[in-house]
C-alpha cells in the first residue's frame, strides 16, 4: 500500500475539483459560447449550436420518458444525416450506449448486432428499410426494438418501418431537459461491431473518457482550427466517425452532411460552404482526384484530409497535391476509437522529392497526442524490437483512448489486453525515428474502401458451395478500393464450377463489398500438416499484406 504523504491529507476529490470527462461537455460549451454559429448543414437545413443542443436534449428527454437509461443500447442505422450527429449526444445524455450500425452489412449481421447488443430502440433511415425489415424478422418478437423512422427529404424511396418518426419522438421531449454527466467517466458511451476472423463480429465498448480524449486529439494532432467546416465523407457509423461528431462540438465547427460519397456532390458542397477539412479511406481521395477537373472550378481554399488504412500510393499523394488537398496519414482500429496514431510531419520533409516524401508520409506514425503510446513489440516476449526498419513485431497500443473491452466476451478481452497492452494483430517495423510502419496483417483482415472484411467469413461461404473443397481468401491490391478480396479455390475431385457461379453464390450470403472480385482454381499450397500457406497466395497477387 502506498504511504500517505502531506499531499494526500485533506486534499480529496470533490465536485469542485473533479468532473467526469465526457464529450457531452463539448456540446454544452459550444451551445453556450457560440449559440448562433451554424453546427449542421444538410440540404436546405442550417441548424445552429443552440438549436442542436435543444434537439439533443429533446432526444434524451424522450428516450428517458420511454424508459431508456444507463446501460441500455440505442442502435442507429443511418447515413451521415443530422439525426446521426444528434444521436451521438442525445443517447449518452440518458446514460445509454449508442450502437452505430454499418449500413453496408447484410440483414443477418444486423440482426446479430441488434440481438447481441440488446438494442431497445433503433433509429433507421428509409434507404435501408429492405435490410432492416429482413433483420427485424429474424429477431424474436419480444426482443425487437422500438423502431423510429428518421425522415429525410434527401433520402431515396423506401418503406416506413417504425411506430413513430424521429421528429415525433423529439416532440415528446423537453428542450430544457436536465441531463447529467456520467457518474463515472469509465461508463460506456458507444458500442461498435468489428469484423472478427472467426465467428460473429465482436462488440467494441468505448467509454466517455476515451471519446473525450480522442476527440481532443483530433484537434491537436491535425491543428484543427476553431469553427472549421468539415465535410462528412467518412461514415459516422465507422468508429463513431473517428470521434468527429464530438470533435466538431469541441471546436464549434460546422458539419456539412453527405449521404453518399460522389465527387459530383462533394465539390459543389466544398465550394458552397467553404469546406476546409474531410476524412476518408484512400478510395475517397482517389475518386476526388480522378473526377473531372471542372468540378473544382472556383475552389480556392486548401483542403486538409485525414487518410487512413494502407499507405496511400504516390499517385494519390501527387494527385491530392495537384487538387489542393493536403493529406495527413493516420492509423487506428475500432478498439482505439479510430485514429490513434498519426504520421506527424516534420518540417524538413517538405523539401524532399515526392517519392521520399510519400514513403515518409505513408507510415502509421507515432501516438496521438492524448494516447499514451503505440509501439512495436515481439508478441512472444513483449519486448521492444530493434528500431531498424527491418525487424517485424506486432503493433501495440496503451492509453486512455483504448476500449473497455468486448461486450459479453471476456476471453477475447483478456487476449486483447494480455501483457498490459492492446494487441492489434498488425505486424510492423519500427524506424530509428520512432515511426511505425505496417508490413503485414496477422488477422487476415482485408481493408476495402475503409471497411474490414474477414477472409475467414468469405472462405466459409465459399466452402458451402457443393463443388468447393477448400478456399483461401487474401487481399488483392485495387486502384479504387485499396484492397479487394481475391479467392483461391480447390475443387472436390470430379467437381466443376465457374468463377461467375461462385461469385453469385457469395452474393447470396454476403454484403456486396465482401464478395470476391476474382476467383482462381488451383491446388492450394499447404504445409506438411495441411495448413494453407496464405503467404504464397499473397505473393501471387502482390498483396500489401505479403511479407516484404
């Protein structure tokens, strides 16, 4: 036991000197200090911070009146619309947990998440009524959530599924609702499901403290100015939009909503609203730089973009520079609230040739300002590897912006935190300057367009085909999506099928982005014990996850 000193006696925490850290405080401050500034732009809507705060309090009040409170789950199947931003505040104001659902998933996956997370309420958009209707039908009648339709004049046609609309729900609430910060900043604020390598996806539980800190880290690491205008090219369902709903409240900035990533929509919004910042996977920037140059006419401000995932190709960096977009490379996982490391730029890099600059900027970098550490260790000994840019180890995180753990999965939680660090499963090297660079993905996860695809999930579907004996799926480089699934299939003796038949077979069971873009029929390379040698297959397709 630590011995008490004079600095411990009579100097206890109290309500005056210790307050739970929560991003909800950011909203209250912006509404008080900058009530008239525009918080949200969507179509013809211009909503101020005061109005946004009132609507979030209405949502919290209405949910509380319907019995939603601490530990309950509220799910959201929404695109980047105002209701999704409001849910990031209104739901946790009640003590409940927000579960943002991946709008690209199939009905079976959505049904699992709703049931596993025990969602009491589901906010949904009519664009997704088809998949939601199927998902709800898979749930037991007594376990179905209250369905609320979030109407949007910009939404495509779709059926109404709910017992009430979002505006009707808000009308039940009090705009002056007295909400409380969490009693403990360790309380859960969000639930996000991440693709696993086996079985069902795991539910990542994050807390108020981590959301508060990582939202602030976004500002610090990116030098995000007060009142910046941010375009929502990144899905808000993805790691809670990398914490940017809360980040924008911190800086009293303006969020320009966007339902669909399309340069024909993006550039007019950038021009009309003087957008300065955006985030996204490499595909977003690839689409922007390959769009007709005339779309950029009249845009004079510099755009700042965060790019995540694999190192951006030189062509993307060069194209972005020509298009007036300054890229900053970040890295992270759902378990660390999205970006948790950044390739912090050094002043002398700007004078280097493009190829050298691209190599330096393509690294996963150093810890976010409010993340304690990111490092590369030998996963067997948990000791640091030599920082020589050659020796591979596993990337580990430690800090306050690391998840609480996996919902209802203590075994996976213990494995993830073994040795006092969070294990990412990503293999990397450390350079002499302390910057990390990914070299392989030990979990066989394919990152396509910023979305994780479990190779094992795709292999399982392929093996359900009557002609397939064995299947192995690896990442194949793709100019548009970064990576796409490529399948290698070994058929049963005497059986036959075609590439197109297997692709159609997968489409019947998988979300479209998970379906293999290429299928090759081979005798799979195996070890003496029968284990498939995926590194051989990766080398054949020049996968970014092949060991260099």
